[in-house]
C-alpha cells in the first residue's frame, strides 16, 4: 500500500484528531478545539481537498497530513467570510499568533501564493512521512505551475525548523512567535 495518497472525505475525523493532538488540545475545552480546527484545519479539507494529502498506515488510516491552500487571495476571501468570524467569537490566547501567521502569508503572497500545514501523529514521526508529504505536495503544485510554497511555524519549534531546513526550505521572516519559511521548487537544494 502507498504511504501517501490524496485526502478523502473518510480521513476527516482522523486528520482533525491529529491536528488537535499536535496542538496539545485533544482534551482542551470544546471552544479551544473549535478554534484550533477553524484556524488550522477545516478550511483546507473543506474548501481545497484536492490540495490535501495524507500519510497512511498499513490499514489505510491517516497518520499524518499536509493540507494546502493554493492561492492566498482565494483562501483569505473565503477564510475571512466563513471561518474567521466563528474563530473570532471564541476568546483564545492564541489569537495574536494566528493573526501574525496570516500577516506573514499576506506579506509573501505574490512570491508564494500557496501555503500549507503539516502534522504527523507522534507514533509515526521521524520515519520519513513528513518528507514524503512535502515532496508529494511539491510535485502537485509544480504540476499546477506554482514555483514554491510557504508555511509559518512556531519560532521555538526546533523540531519543525530542522525538518524544513532538511527539506530545502529557507527562512523568509522571523518574529517573536513565528518563523515564515519557503521552498523554491527550482532551487538546487529543493
Ligand atoms: C515536523 C514534522 C512534520 C516532521 O515530519 P517527520 O515525518 O517526523 O519528519 P521526517 O521523518 O520526514 O524527517 C525527519 C527530520 O525532521 C527533523 N525532526 C523530526 N523530528 C525531530 C525531532 N523530534 N527533533 C529534532 N528534529 C526532528 C530532523 O531534521 C529529522 O531528520 P533526522 O532524523 O535526520 O535528524 C513532524 O515531526 C510533526 O508533525 N511534528 C509535530 C508537529 C509539528 O511541529 N508540525 C509542524 C508545524 S509547522
């Protein structure tokens, strides 16, 4: 069985659970969970499932994902109309971080219209799934004539920073809370 395949509707709950688990929110209050899913998951799997891929175990169950918005302008319009108002209704200490992420994407949208989130279930980390998901999305976006992709990770998430560097990403911007990084598809290291 292939380790990576396109996202399918049946993956929805597993993907949402991995998102919550990696945000350390599996047992958080319902409002917090809803906020995390609105900010980091639901838009992508609901609005752009064709740009989402999962890593699966031997039983074809999702154990990791990469979820992508191909065009920041389209993402921002739909996100601001349908998702942000619901998130805004929930008070959260993560509010400022989430807004700074959006700002970083907006700053680099002309160079990197595509952005993504990636998460691997803890039991399956460091087995190469994350790198396979990156190369799968890279090929998918390249076939759609995009020249690169970006993401923002926590400024202190050394595990993720190591991972992105290893996969050829360069740093675009570092703030107190986040580091924006990008992969150029035609760069030699990519
Ligand atoms: C970051 C993440 C997506 C990487 O996926 P992965 O499948 O574990 O990574 P791969 O096996 O493809 O690549 C491994 C490389 O990533 C980095 N890495 C992964 N886990 C690491 C850890 N615990 N500590 C330090 N570096 C780590 C290293 O560079 C590692 O290479 P090495 O094993 O030669 O040192 C995954 O570990 C994850 O989901 N982490 C928790 C959530 C997260 O940080 N998501 C990204 C938010 S922006």
